[in-house]
C-alpha cells in the first residue's frame, strides 16, 4: 500500500491539542455553571421554605447536643430511651427556668436600656465632631451624616415597637394587626413543633443510614459504599462542629459577660452573652464584639466621650485577650481538635460565601460543615477516581 492511499488525519497534532483544550475548558465552564445554578437553587429553596426548615434545623442541632446526655441517663439509671428523653427534657426546662430567673430580668433590662441609649449615639457623635473640626469641614459631609442619623433611628424603630399609628386609618391598622397576628402565630407554631421534632430525633434507635443504604441497591457496591461513607462523614462533621462551637460560644459568652461587667461596661452581661452566642459562626462574635465593645465604651453614659478616660476600653481589651487566649490554646483544641482541618482564611471565606449563597444566617452557620464535607468529597474523588 503506497503512502498516498493512507488516510490523512483531520487535525494536526497542534490542532488536536487545541481542540482538546477547548473541549476541556468548555466542560469546566459548564460544570462550574451547573454548580452555581445548584447552589443558587438551593438558596432559593431554603429561603422559600425557611419556616419549615428552621424548626428542623434547630431540633437537629439540639438533638446532636443532647443525645449523649440521654444515652448517659439511659445507661447509668437503666431507664428506657423514652423515659431518659423525658427526664432530660425536664432537667433542661428546670435549668432554663433557673437561669432565666437568675439573670433573665437583668438581660432584659440591659437590652431595653441599650436600645434606648443607642438612639442618642448619632447626636453624641455629631456633637463631638463639631467640637473637633471647623464649620467648613463639617458642612462637607453634614448632609450624609443627617441621612445616617435618619437611617439609624428608622432601623432601631423597626426593631422596637411596630404599633401602627391611628392617623394612618383604621383599614391600615386592621391590616397591620392581622399581618402581625399571622406572623406571631406562625412563629409560635414553628417554636412549638421543635420539641416534637426533638423528641422523635432523640428517641429513635433505628440506623437510618443502613435503611437508606438498602434503598440504593440500583448503585454499584463501590459507589454505594462511597455515598454512605460521605453521608457518615457529613454527619460526624455536623455533630463535632455544632457540639463544639456551641460549647465554645457558651464559655466565651460567660467570659465576656464577667469581664465586661468588671470593666464597668454598661450592658456588659447582655453584650457578652450575645457575642458568645455569635461565635457559633467562627470569628463572627469576636469581630462584632471588638467593634461593639468599643462603640459602647465610647458612647455610653459616663463613657470615653464624656470623661476622656480609656479605663473601660482597657478592661474590655484585657477581657478579649484573656478569652481569646483561653479559647485558642485550651478550649478549642480540647473541644474541636483538628476535626475540620480548615485554615482560618478558608473558614472566614466559607462563612461569607455560604451565607450569601444560602440566604443569610442559616448559610453562615452551615458554611463550615459544608466546606469540610466538600474537602472530604474531593479527597475521596481524587484518591479513587482521578
């Protein structure tokens, strides 16, 4: 057979490489687009069905926290699972009532005083700025600051009483009242169903993953094992993360509350507990705590703005330092260990990414477990399939 009869390739080697690169790039683009569409659709779904998902999420987190205690009661006392859950519920209600009786009134009082005091902060800032800058300089941004004062008071007003004014007309009053009642009863129903979900989650003994695995017989044995492995990994990450972060946030809140109160920071108990709870989202409570403590110390009655002394802020700084050292070098290593294995930069980026993708607080809370799960998924795919 002569050379002229040989088939000529359609593409040269260089063109083949370029074509393959184009196909790979297009496939990667389509994959990224599909992932983005999936995340967006998930965020829309969560936002639309948040009233249904929030009670389930709260009950699941509480079940993760309380299940070890129910198991301990069951093993030590020798009661049935249902009886252990009932006893645990009674103990939790008793502890909650005791804590509310002890500090609940003080927290409510401080919260009310903080809301009233914060209404005056823009005027305090304005008076201070006018004392330190010339009238010509102040006139440059006076209009923007007046708009800020208006927005500040409007925002705080929305958080406060939303009772409609009678001058808006009786129809508007009835409409707002009906809407408010609907929201109230909807929220009440969501809260009421949480204990029911929690009881069934904690009293169940069945292995749901094993039951789920029996429904995946249409998959190959290796693929089915990988799916179950990933689900178990995600479950372990959720349990470790929420149990650890809530425990860390609890101790940090107590530390902040004690330190702020000793530093003569007004509303210290309320601010400390809030900043501690916010540490369920890593670093969020610490960042907001530094900003919030500085603002309150500067603008509170008898604060830095009035007295010119920085003792309150110094005490708050010492509090933050001690609490952060305690959390970083003792509490987190013993509670969390290295189970997530995420770099702090990845943690911060994942919190804001999932918070944006999934519509706010729920996404921020789930950001770390979701990111850790994706890393586990990538390691499995790279090890077995790439």
